[in-house]
C-alpha cells in the first residue's frame, strides 16, 4: 500500500520565507507548500495590480483607507473592490472581501478556482481566510501590513496547516501601494 502524506500537506511542509528586502521587488512563496518554486511577474500581473491601485485611489478619494483589489481569471477581470467600511458602516467591507463577493456572484460559485487576487497591501487575517475559503489560486500584493497583515506580518498563513494552498507573491508595486497609504495618513494628521 502506497504511503500518502497527511491531508493538506502533499509533501514536506515548510514556511517559505522571502529573501531580501521587500523594497527590492516582488518575493514569491507558496502559503503552505511550494511545489514549483517562484513565479514570474508578468506584464498582465502589473496591469491588474495597477487596476487595484486605481481602486485604492478611488477609496482614498471617498475618505476610506486606500486599499484596492482585483479578482481575475486568465487575465480577465471578474470583479474589483475598494475599501468601503465607512461608506457602508460594515467592518467587513474590505476591498478583498468585496472583490471576492462580486467575483463569486459573477461566476455563480463561491469557489473561485483558478482565480488570482491582486491587493494593494497585505490582506488582513479576515481577508486571508476568505481567500482560502474561496480557493483563490494566487495572491499578489504590494507592501506588508505590519499591524494587521494576515499572510506574513502578524500571522504566517502557511503555518496554519490549512487544506487549500495558494501561491503568494508579495512586494508587487509595493512602493506605489505604500505611498498611497502614507499620503492618506499623512493628510489625515
């Protein structure tokens, strides 16, 4: 009888740690188990991240914390989202949550298999949990979020032993995302 790894592991578990400084550019790791190593950032990835940054700018214009998100499958945008917590009075109205909800509604399934999510900053723990439940294939995000980051800053998503694996690419257009946040909070003071 063939010996199989425990459910949810498919090989040796490890926390793949990005190397270098996040300001040096994108870093790649699989949130639970890396099978294929890092992935290249494509021109399409940069276009989609810029679309997320445009959503973040709209959030800032509306007085919300400037975070934006895009859900795409095979380069096609399925949904976008921007923070709307103040507008809606809903503490769960984060950009990633709204984009996931809209994408699920559009495809008619809560499982967004084969979809990528682009976020302008590291998602919080709530949003990271939604990514896992939605079966997002890849998460690409800008700068880390040291206070609330639920992927690598406060919680190491890869060390939770969750049954779904998503590839995480951090540091994508991080300077642009960081600058939006810093300007927003600088202007608030």
